[in-house]
C-alpha cells in the first residue's frame, strides 16, 4: 500500500479509502444491497490487513448503522491512532429550520451523534456532506471551527460542492481564523470527469486533497459490458446517475475492458489506476472481499501515457447528476 499526506493536514492516509456506504441495516427496504455487520467486519478487517487505514462513512448511511459497524470493527481490529476515520453530516432539516435550530447547534448535534455511533472521542476528518443553501456560510464555518477547537475532529472536509463554494468557504475561514477545508469529496471517475473543469485546478493550486466517491461509477467501470451487479439492478439512484449517458460511457468502458485484457489485470485495477493519477485517495465502496482486494492492487499498477490517453480520449461532457443536480437551486434560489 502507498500512503500520502491528505492535503494541508498532517494525516497520513492510504491511497485507497474504504467507502462504508454499503455497510449497515437497509432502510425500510431501501439500499437492499447493503451488507450486515458480520460481512462488513470481514471486509474492514481484510482492508486493514492490506494496509488500508482510511475509512469514510456518514451519519446518513443506513440511519447511522454504517458508523456503528465501522466503529465496532475498528475497536476490535485496529489501534485508534493507526486509522483515519472520516464521517459526514447533512444540512439542517426543514423541521430544525422552523424550530430555529442554528447551523452551529445542528453541527454540534450531528458530531455528538456520530461520535456516539462510532464509539470514538474524535474523528480525523469531519465532512460537510452537501452545501446547505438555507444556512449562512459563516454559521457553518464557525460551527465546524468549534468542533475542531473542541477536539472532536482533527480536520474538516467538504463534499458535493462547486469550486467557487469551496474557494469562498476557505477564504472566509482564513479571514476569520477558522479551520479550513483540507479535502473535497466529489463525483469523479473515468466516465464522469466534470471535476476537471475547475475543482481539480483549485485543489492543485491550494493543495486540497481530492477524495472522490463513485470511483468505479457504481460498478460500471469494473464489469464487462452486459455484466450486471445486484446493486446496478436494485439501486435506482445509481442508475439515474449514469443511464442517460450509457452509450457514450460504453465506449470508454469497452476500452477499459480491452486494456485490462491486454495487461492481464481486472477492469477495477485499470479504472482506479487511471484515477490514482488524478487524486489523493479515491473512495472505493466494498461489499465483497474481492472489491477491496482489487482496489488495493490498483495502487501497484502504472499506466503509460499512451494508455492514459486512450482511456481519456472518448470522453464527452456530462450534465450535473446525482446530489449536485438535486441540491443545486435555480438562480432565483441562490441568494440564501
């Protein structure tokens, strides 16, 4: 396993981050592709054996049970100081807004609940899960700064935002002496490369670590055309993100499959080896042992300039999808 400093922090993280969204109790039949605690523990333990020290979860994953599974497994299998744990909080609910709960109060409640779920005194990275257009930015940044000053989080990160939002937030933090975001978790993979427009440049210039989710496009970049996983069959959200561009994406997926055959490796290794040339630590979800084993192998694979170009050449621009599309108000609503 290779390791890297996470942006402007002193956190040393593995080049593969284990995504824990697939762990936890299914929510009323939703996310039925998630796995139970016994199988989650097996995967976490295997990841640790392979050198993975970076784990990403969220309070919103399976009503907090993802956090609970992860916390209990790490307590049994690792020393707290040897692992880097990231979790995320969601924006205020409409009920909280109507009740007058401030952004700072909401963040305090969320971090306390996450720490309870994890069975930990602190997290290494506390992530703003998606932009809250209903809450003043100063309120968010001050609330996160309180979390860091209280020792409940070592650093803060952000997810699902635009480059201008990240730049604006860190500029405010610098002005006020608050903690700044050291990482960004966006939607980025070989068939969805819109982060390259502005975000990637901002992160390079300001040394902000990119830790993208959907690194394998919900499994599309790890399977030959025609092969369908349980998640692809059951996860309507994942289908919504990619089905509209399946034809153009298929050209790239075919090239991944062809190159994998030529190199005698898996499609997972090819797809992640490409992504590892662009980012710090991609977040790779795992619901089977082979998922994390294949991801770790990717850190050993080096692609030539010609191979990288072959994979990149067919890409066509995509429109916003997923969280970024759903959480972006129209122009009339951007004045919150």
